[in-house]
C-alpha cells in the first residue's frame, strides 16, 4: 500500500511537469555557443553579482504573450545584440582601440586633435566651451582635419538630461549629418550628465557609434576598458585653467583633525540613489562623525517629507560645510542620483581623504591613477562598518593618503584644462604604446602631464626619479654660451668666460651658440681648451634657440651662460656640486623676485636685493637638459614667439616652467653682488639693459606668462647656499672653494 502511494505521487508529479513544459510555464535554459566566461569578464566589466540577474527570468511563473515573443526572438540573436538591446545605452559596446580606432590617421602627423567649427545658432554651455578652448590651446590641436588623429564635436554633449535647459535637441540627426563622423570612428564625446528622472540611465539620447566616451559617473558595467575615459564630475564654476592649489599647506603629525568623518548634502526620499543617503543617520554621532542630510531641495519636497526631515534639516543648518571639509580627516563621498558627485573633487582639494560609497562607479582616470593610494574604497552595503574602518587606518597611512590627494588634485583635477589634457594624454599613450608612460610616472611627482615619454621611457633620464631609483646624474655638465655680439677682440668677456668654464673639472664640453648677425668666426680665433668646443649657429637666430634640446648635449646637466657673464672656475665648480643635490631645480647666481602690485593689480618684477627671491636667471645657471625638451614641446608657440620677438624674457619663462613642474623655488649660490648689469660697458647690449623699456617688457612678460599658466607658479625662497667654512675664521688653506671668498 505504501509503495502504491509513492508510485501515484511520482506519476502525478511527472504528469504535472509535462503539462507545465507543454504550456510554457517551465523553461529550460539551453547552453549556447559564444565567448567563454573569461572573455565576458574582460570585455563587459564583469562583476560577481552580475550573473544573479540572469536567474530572475526563470523565477517568473507567468509571462504575457508579447514578452514570450520577445524572449523567443532574443533566443535567435547574438549575445552581443542581446546585450546591446538590453542596455540601450550605445551600440559599440565591445569597442576597443584595436577594433574601433583607425591608427593609420595618427601615423602621418602624430597625435593631433581637430575640433569641429561651431555651427551658427547652436547653443553651447560655458563648461563645454571651456573644454573646446582647452583643446584648441593644447599642443595637440590642429585646425586641419586632414592632419587629425582624433575629432571632437562642437555640438554640446555635456548635459543629456532632457529636463535640463542645457539639453541639445535633435542631436542624433545633427551628428549623423557631419561629413567626418564616419560612424563615430576616431571621435571622442565628452559628457557629464546622462539620463533623467526617475532612473537616470547612462543613455545619451543618441547612438555614439564607434566613438570613445569621456564621461563622468560612468559605471563599470558600461565602461569599455582602454577605450572610454572616466572623467570627474565638475561644476560650471570649475576654473578653465590654472586652478587653486590644494588646501594642505603643511603636514600635521599626528595627521588627525577635528572630525574623523563628515558629509553634508541632499537626501533623496525616493528613487535611485536614495538608499545610502537615507541610512547615513545610523552612523552620525554629532561628535567626530558628522553626516548631515537635508530634504529641503526641489519644488515639492514638503509633499514627500518623512518623519526625519525636520530634525535632519535643523541639524543640517547648524554646520558650515567649508569648516567641516577643511577640518576633517575623511570625507564621505556617497553616490547621488548618478554615481559621481561634486564631493569627490571638493574632498581632494581639501586634503580630506575621500571615502567612496558608490558601488559600480568607474573612478576618474582609473586607467592611470592608483586610487588605493589616495582614497578609501567602501561598499554601500557595509555602511555601518565605515566608521570603524577609517578609525583603524594607521596615521602613517593617513598622512600618505592626504599627501597623494594634493598631488592628484594639482596634477590632474584643479582645472578644466588639466582634466581635458589628461584625457588626451591617456588616449595618446594608447595610440603610441611604445612611448607610453609607466604607472609610476602617472602616480608620482611631477605627474604624467610633465613627463613626455617621447623624450624617454626610462625613468633614470628624468631628474625627478633619481632618488627613487637610487641613481645619480651624470658627473659632468655641458656649457652653452649664448653669443649675440661679433667677436672683435681676444679680451672680450666671452673669451675669458669660455676659458674659465673649460677649466672646470666637471666640464664635458662647451657649446657656443652663435646668434650674432655676423658670420661665424674662424676656428683658430677661439681659445685652445682641454675640452671640446663646438660652435654653431642658432636656429633662426632667435633667443629661444638657446633652449632647444640639442642632440650634441651628452650630459644631464646644462650650464647656461650669457656671453657677458663673469664667473670663475671655482664658482662654476661649486654651483655644479650644489646642483647634483637638487637636479630638478635651477641652481645659479643672479637672483630676481616677483611680487603682487595691489595698486595696479598685476604681477611685478624686481631686481632689488631683498630677503627673498623666486627666480635664478639662466645667464649663469645650471639645470637638467630635460627642461630644454619641455620648453620646446610643452610651452605654446605663442609664448615662445613673444619671447623671440622681444629678444627678452626667455629666462623668466624658463623659471616659470621649472617652478611649475617642481613646485619648488630655484637655488641661489654664494653672495656675489656683481653679475653683469654693472659690467656691461664693454658690450653692445649695455644700452638695452639700461633701457627702461627692457624692464617694462619683463613686467609685461610676468603677467602674460602667469595668464597662460593660469596661476603664479614661482615660489619664493630665503635660502642661499654657500660653501662650508665660507668666511669662517679658519685658515684659507682648509677651505675647498677658497677662491670664492676673494671675489
């Protein structure tokens, strides 16, 4: 009897299963051929939780006829088509540089970027105008589309929220009508906002085709590695160029501030992005963890207010946001409606270590930046563990994180120009992979924008990595003497200078750069020396030619000299010895300073002897030869042309460049008071130095240069280095640089 019951139960269950299968109530997934699982992970931003969504379909017992028809249709299309249909974001989902980028366009003229001319009647936001202006002012820009490797639309694609007043309508048709569009190949599209209320998807409202995306708040699911670029969300007030320095002025040991963790922002009562911010009150303690939210935003916030709104709003108004930001060790950066948040850049600038709570966000410039060295990456699902997590971080680690926030802010994020140029540099590294930057170059001073891999891909060729690599610069220098007056006498200052420099034990060779209108003197007219003397004419005989990266410079150090400089061999030896300890700076004799003239509201230049200086003129200075390469390739032609036309200010421009890179002042050596202004009676240039117009030009240069750099990069210093035992009351025979005291 028991056996009969079991058989009847099994028979009934089997019959039910057959009926369910026949009527479509049970669907059995069949294996399909396609990319293996490893390929899917690498190409679609695989994450462990992604596969759970696939099981949801099989848990629905009933489905409409239309849904069944769609599912039946999907079974017959490719996996790629199914993914693109479901995402509905853009079609080139599997695009990579190898498949959707034409490298041949970059072979002829290198990496050049073309910006479409702006069409009449098309509105453009200030932020997008800043992006285009930054591109047009960069070294990558070309006005000729035939020379271009990358193309940028003049149609504003930044804000694709249909409810926004900045939204550009009919963008799909406008883009498709562009003659150079070519399905989006070799194009890059900039975007800050996508989707709209209530779901805020990443749909841009048009098909980007094969174009790359430089997008804020992009998810790892939609991010195409080594093709798209994740950029930070920045406000319309973000400066176009220059940008403010980081808030950290000096290190505090131990590195703790008034608050341990802070946040102040909107709370969304419903919809996407509301879960995390709604839960912040659980960890807020009003003491060292201050997490404040307000419901008071939007037109009808009172209609949706909950029981906590009034209390939250009152607490919110008690605290000043800036005061919290600058006095907290960690700053919470939870997602908003979109994955990105303005709090991210604000925390970086304030040296407040960001604590990221935005699952699935592809962090800005993740391809090049190691964010584990500057931020704490949290998980929204583990919010309650965040306070204990940040409390457990050792103070040494906090100090390191804080310093890195300042480096990254100033290197890549403090202006629209830096964000745009960093984006272009990343793409250039992909195109020119054989000369791409290493991770260390991007994540350590002075940053990837100042490291030109076309110069070298070996870290030891740059002055910034000697200490890290444990190497020293070449123990010799090359002297470059800039000559603009004809050679008429063997007693001219240039002859004495050449002999004195050539006698230095550290001199490898002397280059005489002949920028004089007269023909080159015969070889026998130059004095005999123990080191090679190379004489050649400067390119176009302009003053900037003294800073060209000549292949004839075999050493790391360059001793730059004006023809009328008066230096002894001992002074040259001492200056070079000092430079070996500071290879990333300018080291030399003639010092000058800058100041802010509040009456004229402009920068001023002074040669007066004061208690500080900010420039060492290149008429008698030593620096690394890499700065010749940067001067030639990094600085815009407009500045170099201005310098050449005036035959003035090239030394100021070099100081601007070096201080901008190193963030440090130059180094003046010894107390020598007479350099050359009082020794110019023998030179035909004496009248020019005495001319007040010459001094006025240098004032103008200061402000022109500061305008291009977007800030004043020069740094004041009160340090002067003298030889040990300099003027000490000991025997002169005990002093190594004894001749300096006699000068």
